[in-house]
C-alpha cells in the first residue's frame, strides 16, 4: 500500500463585501482538491484499522 501524500496547504481566502468587513469566505474547493483530501482520509483510516487489528 504505497500512496503519495501531498503536503497540506492552507486554502486561499477571499474577502466577501459586507457592512462590517469581518466576513471571510473560503475560495472554491476544486474536484482534485476534494479527491486528494478524500484519498488522504481513506489512507489514514486504513492505517488506523491495521494498527487496531495488530493491537487486538
């Protein structure tokens, strides 16, 4: 099971116009970004399952 892990980067942030100027809206999260995050989550879950099985 060898999967390449991409380093996590902070998402770009866009300011939304508002009366007080305090609202911050995250930039669009693209398909490839979502897929990479999902793959990372699945890989971490698989590792945890293997570790739990070894401890049992």
